[in-house]
C-alpha cells in the first residue's frame, strides 16, 4: 500500500464562511429567538474536504470560487495555511463569498441554511483550466454545492485520465444519472439519498433498498453515511454495514466531510474499500466531537490513535 504522502487529491467544490450559534430549538415563523455562543469558522463542503485531505497527509489542490471580499481573503488564507494549492480558486467580482448559517441543538443535531453566492460562479471552463492537475492526481472529489455541470466536467476529465472519482452527494439535491454514473463512488447521507432516488429513506433497510436502485440505474458503488448508525457499503456484490464509534456529539457539521476525505485518501492509496470505510468512520466520529467545520477535522495521527485506543479498549 502506498503512503498517504504519495496520494494527490483534487477537490472541486464549495467554500463558505460559517456563522454558528447554539439554539434550544428552531424558531417559529415570525418569531425572534435568542441564541448564544456566536462563532465564525471557515467551511463549505469542498473546502472542508480539501483541509481534511491535507490532514490525512495527502497532497491536495482545491478548485473553487470565492468573492473579491475580505471573507474570500480569509478563506483562501485558511486553505493555504493548511498547505493546500489554491492556484485554481476563482475570485468572482459579481458575487459575494458563500456563507452558511448553522444552528446547533442540545441533542447534537444541527440545521444549516446556505447562500452559495460565489460558489455558483464556478464554471466548467474554470475546471478545464485545472485539467493538468486533475490529470496528475490520484483522485478527484466533488460535491453538489457547486453547479452540476462543474461536477460533470471534473469527473469527465478525471475518468478520461483514469483517476478515482468520488462524489460526496451533498447538500441534498437532484443530480442527473449521467453525472452519478461518472463517479466511481457515490457517497450520500440518508437525506441526500432520498433526493437522489425520490424514495423515502429512514433507517438501514430503506437506505439499502434506495441505494440498490441507484446501482440498477448504473451507479457503480454507494457508500452511505448513516450518522449515528455508522455507514454502509452497497455494491452489486452485496451490502455491508459498518457500526459507528460511540462518541459524545458536539457539532456534526463537518463529520461527513471528514468521512469522505479519509475514505478517498485511504482508497486512493490502495486500501480495501472496507478498510477505507472503517478508517473514514473514525475520522467522521472524531470530527463530530469538536465545534466548527474545519477546526474539527482530525489529523491522520489523531484518527490512528483513536482507532488504536478503541481496539485496545
């Protein structure tokens, strides 16, 4: 198996400024609800995954878009401080940098609203300009927080070059089957799977059945993120469930991004897909134990120590 340092991942995705508060509940329509603990973090599913990949000790380039504003400057500095190549980050003069508004609840769940803003300014031509790095990468990861034609272009270039393609199918939205078929691995959570299939998804059985419908339509491999119920691998060969790690949830905002990044790095470096999922489970669990998106993303050493401790315990 190759070393993590030898793996090169290109992430094509979103970058947002996260505004986080704690609330007892959702406000009712027309209600002003007092919240607490206002904090600001760099986020966005694509940027989160780029940082998480870097913390898995892999090389990473990020293809995305931010506004020509102070928030965009802040987000780019954060990526660069993590050792990420930001050459292909577009600066939009017409749109502000994307922002996410996140409410955390006492039960450990959250609620997120997002204004993609500059993320929607990313175009297939911007991805084409990054063709050379895509062709030199081992894997290309993308998300549904950018225009669908951007995802399609990134995966088309990667597939032509024989690279691993992983789609983190969030946030929840419809995605054409021709784009899903370009991904070697499609990885949704339950809500995202429901949007992809049009099926009701609640629990392991319905999740498996919905994933099997994706396979029947031409998707190669589905890796389901089931939150507190762990994860599941669904392929034409069968289904395997991976139990969760028991943790005290602080903020689950970037847990799925940590999962996707860890899975991609491990799978790209030659691990069996089952082992890559187990490693990803640990990364996602660790991310949920800390507040904030990018600040919560664990390092490879932290994940390995966490797994060793749980095995030893």
